C-alpha cells in the first residue's frame, strides 16, 4: 500500500527518497528554468532524459539510475496542449506517466509536479492516485507483509513557487483511492453487508451525520421494491443506506444535493444469465455506490458547501429459489409498476428506488445518480468519458465543467423522454425495465428509465453512466469521487 501526502518544499520532498519522478509539459522541460530548484546532478539527468522524449498525444516517460540519492530518476513529458474535451490539467497523461514509471509502488518516492495553473492541482493529484491503487494481492501464509510505501508530491506553478493544496484535496485523494479499493475487492469479501460495514468505518467519527439503513424486508415496508427484488435471493440481504450531512457553519448554501449510487456487489445477470465470459469483472458493478460513498466522505471531511445526502443502493444479483423473474411485475418506490423483461437490467431498478426516495422523502432539490449501468456507455463516450444525462441545462453545464476540473471526464448524451419512454412500453404495467430497440440511444434510454421514477417531483436530476471509466487495465480508478464532489461545489 502506498501512502500519498503533499509536501511544502523541495528539501522535504527529496528527504529520504529512493525514487523521484518529474512531471511537466514539454515546453517547460524545453525551457528548463524550473529544474534550477533541484540539486545540479538531478537537474542534469532530468535535462538529458527529457531531451530524448516526445510527448505525442498522451505523454511519455523514461527513467535512469543516478548512482546516488535518489537512486532512480524518471521524467514524464506531458503534451503542451490537449483537446477541449480533455482535462486541461492533462490528468490522463499524468496517470499514464506515473503508471509507466512505477513511481510510488515501493519504498519512499516523490513526484515533482509542474503545472501551468494552480487550479489544475486537484485533477493532477487525483490522476496520480488513480495510478496507485490501494488494494493489494493477499499475502501467502508465512510470507512477510510488504512495507508501506510512501509518496510525497510537491506541485509548483508557472512562477516555480510551491502551490498550497486546498483543504479539500487530501480527503478527495484519500477517499477516491478508498472507493477504488472497494471496487477491486473480491465479491466474496464485499457483499452488501460488508459494504455497509466499510461505509461505517470510513464515516466513523465524522460530524453532523444522520444515518439510516433499510435491510431485507424493511425495504418492502419502505416501498423500495426494486432493490428488494434484485437482491432478495442472495446470501446477504439487499439494503439501502442513507447518510445526510448538514453543515453547521453560517453562510452555507440552503441547497440539498443527494447523490445516489448503484451498488450491485456482484452481477450474475440473474435468470437472464450473463454468458460468454461477460460475467467476469462484475465485482465492479458497485462502482457507483463506491463513488457516492467516497464523494460524500470527501465532502464531509473537506467541508461540504451545503446539505448533502448519500443514498447507497446495495444488492447482489444472485440466482436462487427466490430470484426475481422475467415476467414479474414489481412495485417501485415511485408507485410505478415495472414488468421485468431482463433481469440483467437490474441496476436501473436500484437507482429508480434510490432517486425516488431522494426526491420524495429526503426532499433534495438536486439528485445526481451514478452507476456502471450500460455496456452501451463505452460505445457512446468511450473508456475515459462517463456519459452524462440531465434534465437541467445548468446542472449539465456545471457537471461537464466539473469533469474537466476534476479529471473525471464526462460527455453529455441526449435527454429526450419523448423519444425514449416508448422503448419501455408494457401491456401489463407502467413500463418494462429493458428497451425494445437496443440501437436507440441505449444509454440515454436507461437513464430515462431512472428519471421516470422522479415524475411528479420538482427536483433537478443528472445521471452518470461510468461503466467503462470505472476500470483501467483491470484495476479500479475510483472514478466518480472527484466528479461528484466537484459537481456539488460547482452547483452551490
């Protein structure tokens, strides 16, 4: 495990390290002025390494042994410019350079981060965190546990002066990595009850919280029929966790924003069984719930600007005698009845209950849900941009900006209920849970199914489908934590 902390000066950055990585745009290396803050031997090595590298579109990295301390030096040369749909902080290029250099994976290491703008610091630091996941392989009996690795980060701006990290940055980084750890955890270790236990640990001691949990048949008594149906046959009962934080400081906004996360701790597809190997990796189907928990914790610890709630919907979509079935009709929290025509379209049932509860019971004025919801998301927006759907232009605009600021990129998809609700037409219920035409904007359709369950409320709504950004190279990224926390701050 690597512990990451910000440092305040070059001497403190270099003290006791055996690896140093320098990250800067190509133009800054060409100028070379910032390297004067380093000892001369390191400066010369860095100049030589950088002179042989071209960043291309996504950056490049190289390293060398120094023959002294630190033992290894690496440079990551970042592109000078990025496209308008990328993060101006070059977050993905930073993540790749850290991963390529293996900095921070063992021992004591440091990163000197050279930024064009101090505002780029959160995205850059979170990108480093994405390259260094917390979850590690189990230790074989009798083997010695590896020592904790330590990584210090010093960021300097255009004036070569250190950039002071904002109060919210360390919690944001820590809880993004905790969210990634949860997603990486095997499903035998992280069932709905274990997730609830993890949430209790992460939120322990945090001030100003109210907590509520609906477990098993208590879901039915609360009208949460969608969550109950999906998880009722698993060994651990389905549940919905509700946390609310109300800041006590004067001058805080009167807004109330609810974050709703899909937490399918393992998805077999139910009786509509996933086949052809598509079940592998479905431990990550609780990535939305992990993102909500991480963002909520980061907001509370880093200073939330308004009242914030986390609604975490947890179930294992298992197979057993009590499994919900195709042709079943279930009653949702919204009062709508849903005919099941695909038990593998289960996440939207959890979210439908969650957003309805957030709008109707919690009276949130803005509801944002997030989920690893559709494979179509990857086709629509790719592996690095989540798909964003919103019924409110201001919310959409501010969340798009929050994505670029945080490095958790999102791209807007169409919001058009009049085009999509007919895909769910049912002869025996208000709607089916899966579309008729899978070629008709499937990610937007899935989002609209969720939004439908807020009908009759005044709450604004946004939906993030993060099916592909949740994982990179077989490891969780913690995607969504920085996006949600930044979005809340932008919306106030």
